[in-house]
């Protein structure tokens, strides 16, 4: 995990939590790693109090688990939870697409299109997986914003933190970006023409295909 000392002047409690959460999500703290407050406090250059508070937040978020008296470990992925995440995500994505058509905000639709153009340009330029993942995330955030539903992005963010975030980067390293472009183009076309049913179906299918792909990688031990 990152071992740089935390700069003074930041909100230490939130910074510690963010560092530990990111280290779990990017695999620097793999499943089963003990989260020992004394060790982490020394490595981060802070007192034990914000570390203990951060560890409690990680347990609440589902990223860590109480492993017995005085022991906390990074929680292993639960395949059934990943399946459940994608079931919920598919429903939310379909909702977002249908709501975007109903909301009819030209500026919001333009933002979705611009996000897709940026992603395609990055893919064409051979950009790395992390950058492609970030631009893909921007595309989906634009879709949620266009829906007019202020809770969608927060719901998906919370679900990702608990289940799939740690795998998404590695999934992108294996994925075929042309499949992403294909799916996005179908969705954008349906949104542009105002076909709510086609947009909803395209959004759901895109998530379901990603689920199948990710779970296959997981089952083969490639993540």
C-alpha cells in the first residue's frame, strides 16, 4: 500500500480512510491482509485514532471484516455479491437510460456524447487501461446526470466500493475496448433518437455483458 506520510493540513481521518480504501481497491492490500492500527499508523505517520476510525469505516463499507478479538482483515470478494451487484447495476443503468430519454436535456445528452468521443479517442491513441477506465466512468456518470435522478451515481458508487471496485482496473487490462465502443454507440444512438425502450435495453445488455466477462475472468483466477 502507499506508505507516504500524510501531509499536515489535510483532514487526517478522511485521508487515512481514503488511502486504505484505495489500497484495498487497487490490490495493494489484498484480501486477507491484517489491518493492524499500530503498524498502519506508523507507516502513514499519524496517530492510532484516525486509523482505528478508518478501519471501522472500512468494515461498515464491506471492505474489511472483523476476524476475531482485536483482528480485522481485508475482506475477500464474495462471488454471489458480485453477481448481485451487476443485477442491481443493470437495473439502475436501464433506469438511467430510460429516464434520460424522458428528461430530454440536450446539454446533458451532449455531455454523454462528448464523454464517448473522449473515450474512443483515448482507445484509438492506445491509452492505458487506467485512463480508459476513468473515461468510461465519466461516460456513465454523464448518463446518470442526464437522467435527472440525483441518487443514481451515489448508489452505484457505494455498490462498487463494496463489491467490484478492486476488480475493475484489472478487468480493463483484459477487456476488448472495441466491445465497449460498440455498446456505447448503440446506447448513444437510442438516446439521441429518443427511443426509451431501445436505450434501456442497450444499457442493461452492456452491463450484463460486462458481468459475464468479469465473472469468467474471476472464475479462471485471472483477477
